C-alpha cells in the first residue's frame, strides 16, 4: 500500500512539473515569432546555467522600443521568459502576474522568469543590462537568484547578444500586420526600416531611418502619423495623403513625396532636387532646416497647399509655383529667383516677425501674388516689383516695410477686385494700377510714392474717406490716368515738383 502511495505521489509531482514546463513553452513552438535577435550573435553566458540562447529554434526574444518579450533557452535551466505584451507599453513588475523586462533607451530593467533559475533581475544593484541603439548589442550583467550572474558580452572568447537594428518588408500589406515584416515584428523607433513592397500606414508608425525602394509606395491611411527619428530616403513614393510625417534627420527625395490634406515636416536638410514634390490638396510642407535653391525639385501645387520655410536662421526660398507661401522661424529668407508668371504665389504670403524676406540686391527679383500679403517682419524690396494678380480681392499688410515698384493687375478688372492696404504704405518708385481697384478707404491709410502713378483704362481708385493723403516724394514724378472718368485721388501732397 505504501509503495502504491509513493508511486502515486511521484506521478503527481512529475505531472505538476510537466504542467509548469508546459506553461512556460513559447508560442513559437507552434509557429510563432522567432524574435529579432541576430541569428549568429545570440548567446549570453552563466557559470552555472551555461549558454543562454536568445534565438533558439522554437522560441526567440523580441526587442521592442519600450519592452522585451519572448523566450530564451538555457542549456541547463530550460526556458526563460522575458515577458509577453504589456498593456501600457511597459511592465509594472509589481506582482507575480505583471512582470517582464523593460527598455528605456539603452537601459534594461525588470525581471525575467525561469522555472528552474527563478527571477532574473536585469537591473541588479551592482550592474545593469544595456542595449546599444546604434549596434543593438547587449552588455552588462543580469542576476538570477539561483544561478548567479548572466553575462551578455565578452571580448575573449567573443560572445554577445545582438538585436536587429533594421527591418524590411517581406510582402505588401498593412504596417500593423506582422506578416508584412521580416521576423513578424512591427517596426519601432529603434529600427531602420526598408519598404520594398507597397505598404499602407494604418497605425501610428515609427522608424529610425526610413528607405522606400524604387517603384514602391508607402501610403498613409486616414490621419495616421509616421515619426522618423533619423533620415528618410524616398526613392519610390511616400503618399502622406491626410496623415502626418515628422522627420528628425535629412530627407532625400529622388522619387515622389505626395501630400494631400496632411503634412510633412523636415527638421533637417530637405533635398528633392532629383525628385518630385506633389500636392493634391490643402496640405503643408514644413521646411525647418536648410534647402538648396532647387531643393523642391519638380514641384506641383494644389489649391490651399502651404510651403512653410520655418528654420530659425537663413534659408533659400525656391522659385516654384506656390499657393500659400509662409516664412516663419527667424533670419533672412532669400529668394532664389523671380516668383512671377508660372512660378508665382497663387494664394497668400505670410512673413512672420523676426523674419526678413530679401529679393537680393544683385537680382531684384519680382513677386506676383494673387492673395493677401501679411508682413509682421521685414520685406527687403531692393529694386524689385510686387504685382497683385488673380481674380479675387487682396489685402496688403506692409508691416512698416516699403515697396519699390508696386503693380495692381487683377484679372477680373475694374471695381470687382480690390487691393486694400491695411496700414500706411510707401512705394519708393512707381505705383501702376493696370486693372482692379486700389482701395485706400477700407482702412483709411496714407500713401507715399517716390515715383510715377499710372492708372490704366481698367484701373480704379477709392480715396480715403478721412483726411488721409497721397504724398509724392520723388522729383519729377508723373500722374497718368487713362480711366474714364478720371479718378479722384483725394488729398494730394506734393513733396517735390511733379512733371
């Protein structure tokens, strides 16, 4: 009888041990993820538990941005579980059910668990396990209560555990789908990402460096955001659509950057000189660093789109066909060419405070603008001419800066379209009203002219209703009025003799 009881107890213990081991079996044993540890450099060492393999045949450890998950295999203690998937991005490590290994940049902390070695501390008192953001190599020591120190990197003999620093697509699909990615791992901010298939960004995405291969497209869905901690290389197509892309490093476009209602922000050098920038809606391109004069490449605008030069420092302003042009940040923004004709401003120009727009003394570039001119900084007009065009009304806010030549040539003509200065205005040379109404009445402002005033047959003038003046300061200035009836200029002051 005693012998039977002993055999039953032994069998019960064996069953419990089997159940315990089974509970620690990795999902990869039935076809799950193999993790993102290098297939060669995958071993840590313990004097008591031997080699610990972080990419075993039927398991694998995955290094995420804020935590680790999966299983390692030690030859003398069996499976070691580093965690599952924490609900809030990290493991609290406060109970026996919410433990795991966390990652904070290069530092690892928290606990792994082995049925035979017990708790394994990745941030013990006398050491800490780290992981290099550049190389993916682990270093330092973890402490297991039953087997002692576990060493992650050694020079001689050489061994170390190394996580992948890059990831690529293996098939087309959604960014959120594990089947899209090598190793079945969705990229994080620590991984260089290569898009070699057509991929849809259907979630908030992250990458270190991003590369899109020729003839392949990364298409944003909805308003999803992609954050690139490093550089972006767009040889294929990035279609931001209504989403948002923020790039910390450089942007090189030899393919196409397409923006609809969303935005792309380049916080380092932007170069599309060998590629295409295409707007299909009222989106925004934010340029927060340097750009060459031809840096926007083959540029196509859409109604409502905005290019914002927002570096806190000097920038070139490419001569392309803008809708809205915004100059923010600080410093001098220098035109690279005439913004006239096919390369003009079809919408509004905004010059922020502590920003200077310079048309250059060597070239005296001209500007054609169909919308509103709002200057809160400085406009260095040199000897260039600003022409207000288009079929709609425009407001001119000079912001204390003078103009040289100023022309009104609205396509609709006569009184149907107006140019209305909202503050006192000075033009150092000629004011030409070819077509449209020059309106001094709406804001009741003074006008100072250093050159000729010319009003064409389709030009109109609305004088100030208050005692504001039109002052001619230049010697030999002329007034020519071809309209009918002749326009009433209001109060005129002649500082110099008129011809």
